[in-house]
C-alpha cells in the first residue's frame, strides 16, 4: 500500500509536476469494509528549504 501510494504520487509529479496529497488508498475486506487506510500525506516526508 505504501509503495502504491508513492508510485501514484511520483507519477503525478513526473507527468504534471503536481503533488496532490488530498487522496488516500483504502484496503477493504471481502465484505467491502475498509480495514486500512493510508493518506497520501502519510506516504511521504516533505522537507522544505528554509530561507
């Protein structure tokens, strides 16, 4: 799940130059209940340059 989120984020950055962290990936059980959720913002660490 972590690798999948990072793949989506990196593809968006490569193709559009955009990192949109508003989304998430949900894992569901066979009944369709969400058993785990990973926010894109939790999949990467942003290091900002300080002035």
